[in-house]
C-alpha cells in the first residue's frame, strides 16, 4: 500500500458548513476562565482536532500529539490530583484547590505536546507548527460556539504528568487546552499593529 494512501488532501476532507468568516473567527476568538456545564460532543472535538493537522508544517514532520481527557475519566482525576499535589507544595491549599478545579471543571481538556527534531532548528520549527495547530483549533472553536483556553501554568508542570498521559520523555509540553461554552464575557483590548510594524 502506498504511503500516501492514508493521507488527507484538501479535496478529501468534509468541510463543516459555517457562515462565519475567517476574519470574524480571528477577531471573536477569546480565552475564558469560566465555562458553562454544557457537555461538548465528541464529534465537535474531533472536528477541532481535524483542523490541527492543517497547520503550517515545514518538512511535514507532523510533530503534534494530543491527549483528550474525558470529563469524568480516570486519567482526568489522576491529573487533577497531580496538579493539586504540585500546587500544594508550591503555593498552599487554596492554590492547590484552584489547580485541581482547572483540571476538573472544563467540559473538555486536551494536553498538547510537540515532538523534538533531530536538531535544534527542527525542534523550534516543530514547536511553532504545534502552536499554529492550537490556533487552528481555537478559530474552529469559535465557529462551534466554543472557547479554547490555552494554558501553560500549574496544570502542565508536574514532573509525573507525561507518564500519566503516556507522553515520551523528550516531548515538549505546548499546553493544556480547556474547551467549552464560556460563562463570562471577555473583550481584552489589543494595541493597533501599526505600533509594531515597520514598512521598509
């Protein structure tokens, strides 16, 4: 069988119908810290993940790895306890409870890793590609009426986390994605791009 037989092409994927423009998704995308208790269908999460592999990826290394933690699954509970322990050691009980809640509260939680390359340059490129994959998912989530909150804090730092998830030792943590219907209104401002741009 050809190596290309199991590969996707733009013509082979079913593109979900939406009236939302790319520009609208970019400007409406926000992170939230509180989510409604509404469940998110697995099919919706699958659609978000489908968009990830279309991120820019120099050398086609496909460096993304995703771990989807079911809401009431055993792994989610294990990770919550790891985060509780880590925060208890490094900040006290209230921070520990908050860390546990960050793992348990979101309807969907996905841990994202990037594979290392055979040299530093490729490792950097891989990480950038996985960051783009997360952005793809975040924009697709807007079309689904959802928010993706990308976190790199306490919920990603326990030294035993990778073992619980099944990640390899040399994989790089990119972040934890909390996904659901936001239960707050967020509209953080941005500085106009002209302040960061030089036209030469």
